[in-house]
C-alpha cells in the first residue's frame, strides 16, 4: 500500500474519535510532511527518520507538541512492531512545556489595530480584523463564523462552540464593530460571514488570513503581526482592566481562567508596579491631621446647610414676588374689563 493510501486509512481511523475538521486537516498536513520527509518506503522508516523529522521542524512549541501527538498516534496505529522499531518513541514525542508565546513588546495597542483596519481597503477584511480582534477569536473560529451564530437583538452576541474546550461561549462586540458587521451583512449573500472570494459556499482559511495580515500590518504600523498576536493583545488589554472580572474575559476569549497567565503580557514596568502595590500600605494618619480633616468636614457640612437655607429663603422671596406680580396683573385685567363694560353702556 502506498503512502497516500495509508494516510487515507489513518484519517478514517482518526474520524472515529476526532470531530473537528480543523484537527483532521492539521493531522493530514503534518503526517503528510512526515511521509514526504524521506524517499524510503513507509515500511522502512526507523527511529532515526522520526528524530530527524522532528528536529527539522521550525514551528512554535505549541505547534510542535501537536505534531508530536499526531505522529505518536500514527506510528502506534501503523506499525505493529512500533515498540521495538521506535524504542524511544515516548521520549522523542514528549511534549515540551510552553512558555509565553509572545513578548510584551510584540503586543499591539487599540490605536494600532484601528490603524490596521483603516489601511485595509477590502470591506470584508475590514470587518474581519475588527471582529477577530475585539471578539478575541482564534483564527479558525473567526474564519468559520456563520450568520446564524450571530444575534443582533440588543447589541451583537455571538455563540461559539470551541472544539478545544468543548464548551459554548458567548462573545460580544463594541458598537462600532456592530455597525461594520451590519453594513457587511447587506452585501454578503453567503451563509458564511467571511466567505472565500473564489467560492462563496466555503469560508476563508486561516493560512491566507495570516499572510494578508503580515503584509497589511507592515504597511500600516511598520511591524509584522500574525493573527495570534491580535488575540494575545486583546487578552492582555482585557485582563489588565481591574474593573473587569476574569470570568467575563475568559468567556470572551473562549478559554479557562487558568489561561490568564499565558495571555497576560505585561512589560517589566507593569510587573514592577503590580509587585509594589502588594506591599505599599496607606500611611497612618496622625491625630492632629485627623482632627484637622474632621474640622474641615464639619465646616463643609455647616456651609452646605447654610446654602440650602439660603436657597429656601431665596425661593420663598421669589415666590412672594411672583404672587404680588400675579395679583397686580389680575387687578389690571379686571379694571380693563370694567372699563370696557362701562363704555358699552
């Protein structure tokens, strides 16, 4: 059986337990890279081929961990003698602990994302960058968004089911982004919010979005930005807001609260400031200072009472003046009426 047929069989096996099409596509992509890495027949592959392939990978730690998982499952599925042929499989495919994916100076500000949106000339992608950033989406989630996922009643609410956590989340968007989204809906006849320019019955794909953003960000703000930097940037902005609950931010981003540390990218000064605030206590007030402030408060209270009384007196005086004026006007009207009657006689 050739390599392509073996890969097809493996994907059939994977579909029995994996429902996410994105995961299936990733499995196909990376297993195919492994199969194409050597010209050997698959039956001749050995541990050395696996080691060389993994060492050749130039991806983030998180992506390499995913690839290792795909390979380990594939090898155990395909090779009956995997335990002797790949004796160190568990060690080779051991996942590495991931640190922060991005540095604080790689984060972008609200001003910079607005500049990116402004420079984008295509209406669909203008809407995409705004929805993707402010909604805190993962790239594939935003690409595969459908109109029936969006509720426009009383603001925008987006229902999202993530295959990563197997949970439903509800996202919201700022009113400016809501207007953009509604405007785009007028011109979009597809079920997909962001359909492919080539085929309206399929959505855009994350890889094409990544390439477009790199070029656009370089032009707009002078530095290369990838989609996940947008996600980490809005996460950092939201988590830094002490008036916002972590539960609400986690729901907006579609992950657990435990991910806060991964997504909160604070620079050195901000970290120092937070550290200092832990031990900085308010200075104890002396008795003399306390008495002085108490006296000021009492004086202000007296002044407030006096102002209220003055306002009452002024109001009473004004009412008396109005009453006199009204009586005068009534008498004038009565006198005029009497003069008119006397003339008629």
